C-alpha cells in the first residue's frame, strides 16, 4: 500500500511516499529554519505562507523520486494536529484536495504519533507494546504505546517543552536559532559541574514535567552575570543546562517503564537527537536491562515519512476521515481536542 503523506505542523513542509508503513520511497523536506532565524523563532504567518508556496512542488518531487504516478497512490495521510494552526491547515487542505481528486482514503495522523512511528521505519523489528519518550520543540511527554493506534499519555509537561528551553538558553547565549544543535555543540566542549539548576517535582503527578523554572533560571543566571560583570563559562553553562534537562527526562522515563512493566523504550522527536540525552538514556536502559531504540538523527525532526508510517497503521485500524476533516492546534495523542 503506497501512502502519499504530508506534514506542515510547524516550519518544515514535508511530503513523502511510504509503502506498507515501513518502506520510504521518497521523503522531501523544505526547511524554513534560516528564514525564521532572523526572528529568533518561528513566525506563524510566515511559516504558513511558505507552506502554501512550496507544497505543490514538493508533491511532484516526492512522486517523481518514488517513481510513482498519482494512479499508484492508494491513500493520502496528513498531520492534522497539533501544531501552528495556520501551518497545519495548509497540509490538511492540500491533502484533502489530493484524496478527493485521486478518489482514495484520507488518513488523519497525530503529529506525535508520527514521531513515534519514525522508529518503525528505522527499526523493522520494532512492534508495540513499548514506552515512548516524545521530546520536541513543542511537546514533551511519556506515552504508553499498547498498540500502533492505542497510545496513552502517562506524563506531559505542565508548561514549556524541552525544545523550547534549549531555544531560550541558546538565545541568551547568543547562539543561532534553532538552538538545539548549537547548544549541544557548545555543551560537548565542557564537562560541566559549574552551574546548578533547579529540579522540578510535580507532586500530584510524578511523571509530569515542568521546565518553566529551568528556563527562567538560565535567563536570570546570564542576566545577573552580565549586570555584575562576572565571567560566564558558556560551554559549562550549556553542559550543565543540558544535563539538567536530561535529569528531568531520563529518570521519569525509567520510572514510567517500571510502573507500566514495559521493557522497551523508544525515543522520538527533535530533542531525541541530543547526544547527552541519548547517552544518558543508553546508560540508564543498560543498567535497568531495558531495550532502547534511538531514532537516527535524520529521523528525529519533522518529516513526511513518519506521517506515512503511522498513516498505514491508522488505516488498518479504520481511522479514516471525510472531506470535513479540520486541523487542530492542540490535541491529546489519544485524539482528544484541547487536552
């Protein structure tokens, strides 16, 4: 089954053709990172306008690279939530028109489910059940994946996402946007142990995260150093800050695995590319005897193939939509709007 898949929830326009949920025939991405770097973050209106400008061309490229014609496409999948609503609606509208014109099923895919599914492409042997740690610029959550379309959130951030914290810290240090990779490069130049950052504890739900205090702490630390004229060890700051984020993520993932009895842990999302966090996950899983799946670096960010992969399993479960499909800015990974 060949699925033409679309992703435009943030600042990447992505189109892919995926066969049977596991084989990528094409995966075309148009990134807007340089464009938004001028503003230090994604500007929603600019993002949505650029999606409109390139999505048709990317579709032609994806079909050509997959050596497919429109007649070869069996279904159309699209990321319909969550994300920047103006951006989301571009792919949703385009996918609806493609499905209608081709006379094939339209498959709605939750963006975070797509990130998890990126691992199905990288690891053909991977099958549910497992525990997923989804960490990106807009989301941070622990998910119990009982089956391909049966996902339950065990814990999530109460405020900022881990990726947002990296972008904020990078901006404070004068690093370019997006801040994840520059922060990683700087952090790897130091062993750290110089700066202390707060640890958040959510008493009513120990598996939930909170990063707002950590984000505020790094801003205050940098500003206070500037005002007092104190020297700032930027590599050490980057390392200690990254370690603080890892110390929020990894122990909670281990605790969630213990509570659910899952012995397989899967990482997903852009922040899963961070070398320090990956290393901490590897050490903790090895110590606990868990099997860990870390997506290849190229599969951590947003791309169309992950939507096509998850779309296949959504289709098998009967999760198809009609032409009234809408896009949503917020939605629980289980499918509840504004959760």
